[in-house]
């Protein structure tokens, strides 16, 4: 069975954007505010794609 991850981590954002991991943490916090989520809630691939404007297919390629 080939399973894909459902959530995005700062290291993933670093790989996708080429920016620092610190930038990834800040971006995830910005996305949480945008979607009115609590600090302990995860950001999904779909939410990241919607916020960043990067297609889901491209993000999934980076997640392996």
C-alpha cells in the first residue's frame, strides 16, 4: 500500500521553496492564522497548496 502524508512540516517547506526552516515555521503559523486553526493543529497539503498557490501535484512530488 502506497500511503502519502497528509500534513506539511517546516522541513518540507524548506525543500519546496529553498528558504530556511525558520521561514517554514513562520509560514505555517501564517497559514494557521489564515485558516483560523489552533497552534496544535496540522496544516494539510491542500491548505498549503491553496495558501501558497503551488499545485498539489508538485507538493506531493516533494513529499516523496
